C-alpha cells in the first residue's frame, strides 16, 4: 500500500466529462473574476489591516500588501496551470492527489481546515464587532461579557478596558449560516456579482471620502523603527505583517474550485484567478494607505473594527452606518463561501474514503452534506466564541501559505513526471516561478513566528494520526491497488 498512490488523470478527466454527473458550465471570465473578488474582499481587509499595522508594520502595511500579492501571484499562476489541466472541483486537494499521491493530498485537505473553517471563525469575530458597532448607532448596547472572547479586550464608553466571556454574535452567525447550508442555498453568478458590487463600492466610498482627510503626520515614520524583536516594526515587521494580512488574499484559490462550472476553463480560469488578484491588490494598497492616514496606527491595537475607528476621523459620521451594514453583508457571504467550501472538501475526501462516510452523507430531502455542515458548525463556533481574532487570523494565513507551497511544488513534479500532458495554460518561466512561489510563501510562513508554526505542527500531527489510524485503511485507491 503506497503512500504515494495517485489518482490517475484519466479518472479525473472522465469525471469532468461525465455529462450526467458533471456540474453545469455556466461561468464566463467576468463571473469568475467576480467570484474571486467576492471571496477575497472580507475580514482580512477590514480587520486584520488594522491589527497588522498596530502590531507589526505601522503605515508600511501598504508594502506588506504588495509583498503578500507577489507571493499570491506566483501561486496563482501555478493554480491556473492545474485548473486548466484538471478542470474539475477539488482545487489543491485534487491537484495533490493527481501529482504527489494520497498522503500529500490528505495533508493539504486537512490543511484546508485551517483555511476555510478557521478562516470562517476569523470572519465571524470581525462580523460580531461590526454588528455591535452598528447596534450602538441605535443606542443598543450588548453586555461586554457576551461580545468578546476571554482574551479579547472590550473598551467601554468611559475608557475602561474589560474582557469578555464568550463572543455570542459570532456563534450566532456561524450557526445560522450552517443551518442554511444544511437546508440548501442556491447561489447564482448574478447574486455573487451583486455582493461584489456592494463590497467594492464600500472600499471605493471609504477611499474617496477619507482621502481628503489624510493626516500626513500619521504616515511619519512610514516604517517605524524595530523594537528589537523580529516582526515588531522595521523591515522584519513588514514581512511579519505580510504573513498576517495574507489572509486578506484568501479566496482566489476558490476560483479554481469552480473550474468544473466554467464555460471555457482552459481560457477563463487564468483570467479569473489572476484578474481577481490584480483588482484586489490595487484596492488593498490604496485602502491601507488611506486608513493609516486617517488614524494613527497605534490606535488600532486590540481593535477588531478599525474601519469604524478611521471613519471617526472624518466628518462623514453617517457613512459609518452604511459602511457597517455593507461590511456585515460582505462578511456574511464570505462566511458562507468558507463553510460551504470546507464541507465540500471533506465531502470529496469522504467520497475517496479518506474520511468516514458520515461526511459525504446526503440529506434525503435537502440533498446537502448536512452532517459535515453540523460538525463544522460546532468546531467553528468554538473558535469564534473563545479565541481572539489575531490568533485565528494567523492560523488561517499559515494554513493557506502551506497549501500554496504544496501547489507550487506540485507544478514542478508534474512537469517532470508527466511532461506530455496537455496544458492549456502553462506557468511561465518554470522552474523559476514555482521555486519563487515556494520561497516567498515559505518566507511569509517563517515570518509568522514560532507560535503559529507550533500550532500548525500540532494540527498536522493530529491529521497524520487520523490518516494512519483510519484513512489509509479505508482508502478507495489503496483498495484498488490491493486488488491489482
């Protein structure tokens, strides 16, 4: 029984061409770009930007966004090659299964829990902060003990700093969306495009309204001097912040999961992946510049809703209500995409018999993997309720970076082992681009610090125990090998 047993490309191709069981190909390049933007713009921009500026880079968080985008671009080209070569659902998990074998596929599938499930927790915490802020506009104040985790400070109106017990609004939105996913939600490209319009409009309005009120003193010094600790300002702080706000770019890989629904994946997938990255990078850089110009970066420390704080520096106070509501709507869609994506990854792994059949059990009426949704409802709710946003955000970043590193390596392996396979989109300058993708993303992982590496190692150790204790014994591919 080989740990490197691969899922043959012929099998993957036949699954993609099976018209009876294949998904409907209805997405064009514009819809794919909109899908990427819709999944990318979310908590990372509106909340982690302030955290990274306050703790790591100061105003130079602008450069951190550029650095993170470079790492994404290398990985994005590698994703584009696989998405056109293997145009079916599954994304990085499927690519790893086809190139590097079952063990690596398991690792990346297990790793996606950090990207989607923990990412949903991060977004829900920020969602909670903006809901609390919106309610305060209408003089509705929730008890501090119910709006934050035990390790997240809450600043009262009189300036007192207290700590919460449980983040109840975050738990509420996770449970609500999970229940909706169990019942079944039909999302169309038109609805997604509408959400994208709202999100981009929020960013553009914030930039336009805030630009005239930028205080140049808030950008001085642009790169605050290092405190003597790696990652706390200075140039090392820019690298550390890039790893932290890398979470803001999570979503472009979600475009690759829609490869089986693209009208012309060979042509449109690279446009969707690279196009959404390019648009979001420009918006992110300008947004961060305005936000750190409106309010001194030191004031963002411990604040999960920094945009509201920045708006307070302008005379457009009424804008805060509209912006808050639009951000809440945007967060809701991001949580939905993440929880939906995670349940589908585990559904695919369960179909390959790497996980118990309960994860691929379909509800007889709603036709959804309801048990998988229920498991993640409990898992994500616990993170949302009791873990501070800075921790879950960095956990999500390191998990995503690992996935990108594996996809870049997979391109190198695939070029060596199967050089004659048709590649409608070829990653340019191989091996330079994949190697740079590995180095940049690995460098961003190193910048996240030992605490995050320890969490990743522990999570992967748990995953390997599950694999060798259950998955390997029940694997569909391993069973076929034994028969042969």
